[in-house]
């Protein structure tokens, strides 16, 4: 059993504390995307464009990750695989997203690659989330 937080988790918490003190916006999101490895960056850049084209959510950072908000509420975020040394990148939705579907529904989606089918599914999720 792990003792305490990992170095990556501690770094994310430090970034979140710093974000709470600033008005991070699109510039900081684009900087975070630019820091990613090639695979994560390709997905993040396309997601950023898709979110901007599909919704009126505002870009911001959240725990050091690109995120998108409605007002002050984070609705969704992109977690690059490299962030926590994961097998794949993820698109996550907060409890503010209107994705409710019965008693149980997914809030994280693994993204191995973006293609037109995946982008269409994400666009539909985004529209529902901000509904």
C-alpha cells in the first residue's frame, strides 16, 4: 500500500494552489499543452480546438491540466498520460457537467487517438455537459 501522495500528485496540488491565486486563461492552457510530449500534445491541441468550436466554455488550468469552465465551475479537463504516468490520456468531466444518466455514468474517458468518430462522440458529450 502506498504511503502518502506521489511526487506527481504533490506537484498537481502545488499547481492547484498557485492557480487559485491567479486568473489563468487560454495563454496558460496553451503553455501547458506546449509542455506535453508529442502524443499528449496532439490530442490536447485537437481537444482544445474542439471544445472552443463546440461550447462557450472558458479555458483555464486545473491542477496543472488544461480545463474548461462555465463561469467559475470547471466542467471538463484533459489529463495527459504523462501527468500521472498513465497508460493513456483522459478527458474528464467534473460533477458540474450535466452527464447524469440514471444511477451511474462515466466521468472519465480514455483517449488513445482522436479520429472523426471519437471527435463526434466528444462533441456530443460536451454539448450534453454544458446543456
